[in-house]
C-alpha cells in the first residue's frame, strides 16, 4: 500500500516515514512541497494521504480540495494533521473530503492504528471496485453475446427471404452497406448507422408471404399479381413490428417504407416527402441502385452511368434529394462496396 505524506517540516516527514514503515506492507512517499505532491498525485494513485494543515503556498484544505478534483474515486482516504485548537479547520476539512485527523504533536501510538485502519478501509474499497469492474465486464460480455445472437437471427431471417427470391446474398450485403454509407454521410450518429446496417437486410422479408408463381415469375406481372406483390412491405412490417429488439423494430419500419416515393406515388401508404421515415428513404436509394446495377438470370445489369442518371432524374420524385446526393457524394466508397461484395452466379 502506498502512503503519500505531505508536510513542510522535515522532522515530521522523517517521523511519519518511519512510522509508516512499521505498518506491514506499506511504502511511504514523502513531500515537503505540496505543489510537487499534487503533480505526483496526478500520475499516481496513493492508497492513503497524510497531509499537514499549516503549509506555505497551498495549505492542507486547498490540497484536499485539489486532490479530490484529481481523483474520480471518493474512496481515497485522507488524514489531516492539525492542532487541537483548529476545530473550525477540521469542520472545513471534513466538508472538503478529509476522512480523519491526527493531532500535533504526532503520537506514534495513535498514528499507526489510524493509518492501519484507513488502509484496511482502502483495501475494502479496492476490493469492491474490482468486484464492480468484474461484474461490469461480465455484463458487457453477456450483452455482446445477446447482440451477436440477435444479429445472427436477423441475418438468418434475411437469408430466409433470399431463398424465396432470385436476388443474391451479395445484393443484401451491398444494399445494407450502401444504406449505412448514406446514413453516415447524412450525419447520423454511429449507433444509428450501425442499426441501419443491421436492419436494412430485412427490407424484403415480407416476400416470405408472396406466392412463388408471382415471386419467381420471369415476365411482367399482371395487374392482379402486382397488387399481391405490393403487399410484401406490409407483410414484412407485420412479421417484425412486435419485436423487443430496436434493430428489428427498425427493420419493420424499413420493410414498410422502402417502396414509398418522395412524390407520394409509392406504396403501400403513398406517403410523401418527410412523411416517409428517414430509414425508408435511405434504403430506397440503396436498394434501387443495387437492383438496377445487378445482373439477374432474367435481366442484364444497367451501366453505372445509366444508374447514376436514374438517381439524379429521380431526385425529388422517386428519391429524397438529400439521400440521393449523400449516396452520389460517396462514390469512391460505393465502388469499394461493389468490389467487396460481388455476385456469384
């Protein structure tokens, strides 16, 4: 245990140094200058401070005030050395954070038990702090495992929709990363960006409820078939909406709103402008761009230039202009995502 002793009288320092040495498992650091002691305490954490009241420059009260500001923990015990007559000083010291007092002249029979008792208290505090840290780490690990399982469940749910859709897993990865890229470029905080990255793959989970003869049809859908197909946003919302997970709830909103158009001509609710949730507006840009530029067994991929022109033409009608612009301003990162997640037909 490390004991810091601050006293401008050399004789007192020598005496207290020797007395601390007689307390088992202790080491003293002695300072005649309180300013030097404060500097040392900024980079070290003693287990006990013994400080004199009457010192030039910085007295014991000011020293206690500053030391409590340096150390976040209130469990650092402080003993102040005062005279019997300085009762008002003791009151002030207690208010500032002193734990106990030693009376001048120092009595070795009083000094050692007080130091020993303070160090035992310190040991108990350190044990409690360590136990709290271990519990916090255990909670962190358990929470991380829960989040990992949640992400796995979300991924498997998105893959279940993929198996019923001719789109590939690479499309899901690309559009999710495009969505996160747009969100980041628009200034959303890191937590929101991460949630959008995790939630975006669930955008078409409602296709689980669409019959295969419609979902897998190679040609143009009939008007009646198109009506059925347009139910998938609401189906996806119904699948996801009651989850206790914030990510899945976000996925529900994305599923319901990513086919809405900025001018109100989308579906299923014909929302307009900022009536459309921001997450849906973001995913609309990412999903449409990747669908256009991806080759499928039933269609050829658009060129990047043609897809860019489509996004620019759709600003304010199909797409939120801010979302489209954020995507186009991130073109270097877009190309990196395309290269990273490629289709394997």
